[in-house]
C-alpha cells in the first residue's frame, strides 16, 4: 500500500511538472491555432449555459444558425445539436461559481480531467503488467503524445472521452480480474460517459459489451443482469442520440453529423498518403514510434524464447482490443475524409486502441528482474521519456505558430475588447449582429458578447443572402472590408450606414433606401484629408526620396505610355514606399492601380508593414495579387485597403511594397497610394 501511495504521489508530481512545462504559456489562452474554430464552438457551448439558465437539453452557442429556415420552426436560434455536453455544463457551473468566464476555467478543467485519465491508465497498466516501471512509462508515453498533448488543455470532448475510456478500462479490467460487481458498474458508467460525450467512443462501449457476450458464450455462463446493463448503457447513448436528432431537425446544428467516406479506392489511397505526409508525425513523435517498435520487438523476442501460451479467445482483454480495433477501422473508413485535416479523429478511434496494445506489450518489462536489466531498462526509459517530452514540446511550438496567414488569430485580435466598444455605441447586448467575413462560427460573437449571423465565405451570393437575415447591426473587420467584402459585392457600399469604428472593426446599419456610397464612407474617412498621397506612372521623374524600387521598367505593355513597371524572375521586390508613421489613432492605406499579366501568376503580394525604430514588425498585412488577377492580356484596375492600427511608438516606419515571392511576370502602372 505504501509503495502504491508513493508511486501515485510521484506520478502526480510528474504530471504537474509536465503540465507546467507544456501549458504554462497558454493555459489562459483564447481558442487559437489548429482547429480554433471547433474549439471556440465548444467554448461557446459552455458560455451558452450561462445565458440559457443552465438548460442542459437545449445547449446553445452565440451563432444564430444560418440554416434556420430549414429547421422545424424556421426561425433564427442559437440552439444546436451537440453530443452530451456534460463537461461544458460542469465548466459553466464552475464559471458561475467563480464569477469568471475565462478560457482558463475551461482549459484547467480539461487538463485536470485528462490527468485523472492518465492516473487510471497508470493503475490499469500496473494491474495488467505488475510493473510500476511499465505503468510510469505508459503514463509519460501517453501524456506526451503530440496529438493528445496539443488538445489536452483545449476545448474538444475527444480528450475527456479518452480520459473516461482510461478510467472505464481500469475498472472493467479490475472487474475481469477480481469479479467484483462494483468495478463492473464503475467501468460501464465511464465507458457510457465517453460514448455520450463523443459518439465515436461508442466503439469501446460496444467492444466491452461484445466481449462480455462472447465470454459468456464461451464459458456457457450467462449473466442476464450484466448484459442488461450493457444494453441499458447503449440505450442511454441511443436515446440522447435521438434527442440530438430532434435538436438538429428542430433548431439546426453547427456540428458535422454526416459520414464522409472515400468516394473511390483511388481517393482512399490519396487520403492515406495525405494523412501520412501531414499528420503521421503529429499523432506520435519519431521517438514514440521507435519506442513502440522496440517494445514490440522485445515482446516478440520474449514470446518466441519462452513460448508462453496465449489463448486469445480466453483472454477478455485481447478480445476487447480486437473488437475495438475493428470498430476503429470501420469508423475511420466511414469518416475517412475528415482524417486529412481533423487530427482529433485519430484520438476518437485508433489512439485508445494503440495505447492499450502498447500497455499489453509492456508486460515484457515485468520479465526484467535482474539488477543489470533493471538498470538498463530505467536508463532507456529515462532517455525515451526525456525525448518524448522535448520532441513533443518542439511539435507543440510548431503547431502554435501564427502569422499574417492566420485569419483566426487576426480575427480574434480584431474583435478583442469589442464588447466594451459596442457598449460604448449603445448597442444592446440583445441585438442580433451580422458579421460579414467572420471566418469562424462563434469567435466574433463570443468576443462581442452578442448573438448573431455569420458569413464565412464572402461570395457575392452569400453576402447578398445574409443581408436578408433579421439582424440589427452589421460588423465588418476593417482589414478585410475591401478585399473580402466590397471587392466581391460592390453594391454593399450603397446599402450601409456607418455607426462607428475602433480601427479594427466597423459597425453599420442597413439603410432602407440605397444610395451612392464608397469605401471611404464605410471607413468613416470620406471627409478626412490624406496625410500622404502619391501617384506613380513610371513616365515622369520621381524626386520623393520615400519612393524607390521603380527602375525595372518596360515599354512592352503600359497603361499610360510609354512605361510601366515590371516584376519578373529577376525582380523579387517592386515599387516601395517608406515613410515615417506617427499616428496614435487608426489609419488606412489605399493602394490602387492597373495590372497586366500574360499568363497565370504565382504568389505576388502588395504588403503594408509597420516597423519600430529597432526593426521590430508591429503590423504586417498583405494581399495576394494572384487572388484578384484573372484577366489575361488585359489591363485590370484593382484597389487594396489596409487598416493600420494605432501606435504608441512615435518613431515608426510604414512600408508599402510589391513582393514577387514566386518570381512571376507582372506589369503594373499608374499606382496611387493614399494614407489617411
């Protein structure tokens, strides 16, 4: 008993140290990075319980379902179908008790629940192998797996259901080895909980049920009570699944519910290749794979050396593993297209199976009883444990990288403090907001603390359709107002009245009668005098020292004769404008001009960058010309608008330049730059 207590205390200390190492920098972070969209939806579910007075059976987010017309009621609602949201419900209760709705509450709960799962995995492996060393190894191996490590303090139910599986497996295995009924009840309860909260985990509840059925058949020892309880667990899952279908048909859902198998064998192979190239070393690190191979080899050597009798059909655990593996394979085939981009589907299917298999194979450690072999084992496991940890940390850092391409991170920053901003405009919390170019279903609304509709794909058709929704106000990010909204649907400038803006987002009303408008009016700068303006036609001498990189001229094509500027394989950077920028309020840079291409082009950007006097990038935005130029052998007029943030540093430089990163061939002429 004392050794067990010491081992558990040691494990608690180890998990605490690992948790601090992995999560000290992001434990309070708003949903971000990979799958921030889905993670923010789960965060919104918890916040929704705070708003709906903890109505468990009508979970809601902030998103007024854009498909509400297809539902039974045909009215906008934030209620959504979602797998049994008991964890989000508990998190909402904790938020209510603490008076804080911070993501930190959510993340800490998920991390602690995950650690409890690893605790029970430790106990399971210890009971299975009789080796404390094997139990510690499997705990570290699992906790540091990159795919689990990334989501362990996140918002997805895959990790809590995985932890419930570990808890359930421990109790179920304890029942198999001891015959004590209480362990059966506990095991069944947690296996059912895992399935309720994340439907794919029904695989393991079914596997346990079929194991019980098969074992009873083999032993001719039928226990109607236990089989009935398994059936009751499955019925519980089924009844909530049917309730979910009711929610889906009555109110709609923002979550996927349809199978996505490969359409052909060729597509099947392509998906497998894609998953291997993109995610194989995100599931496990190279050290995890080497360790798994090593354990398998040691197990096989021991097996063939000692030839122990392994009767698969008389071993309930091996039967459970086999059925679980078959179920995971069938589920993967059913949802195969999701595996290319949704790495957490691996947690939902193969991950628990692999962990249990490695746990079973790790029985080989119990055979190393001599002092020398134990010393070698401890040294090897110490090496692997350190390697697991450091390599996983490296992968986590890579998975959390961000940049100007990260639209979710940009959107999150643009909507920060928007609750207070909308309050200052006297916009009620009950107002319904249409966010055009929201990029996600819930992030803008969580940060505005208001419900509303979203347009994520800003095609003309989608924007036009959204303007018929029953909203009160429209919000658009300044940074994407022209490139993603006005460019796609120019008529919108005639339909909106500006209410206000904070340099990141602007608020509008839809006017009853259209009138002639423009982008300057939408941004509230139509009456402002530009701080700087220049026009470069590449025909006249330029004396302004802030304008450079315009010497690579061409007479082959020009909009205004005789010259145009040219980008080609020898020219990476084109026209460049650099000026001092000392604006303490938000500003805007307008770049317009004419462009000519003779064939398709690669990445070629117009960049607006703010840098400090020490060379630190304060703001970096770019628009890719290849996304806007589709006319061959024809001059096209294009306009780009960049929203410039307010700065406290009074000694900054604004740089606007052409970056031909793909070394494409492009002609441009009559470039006008205006800075407000």
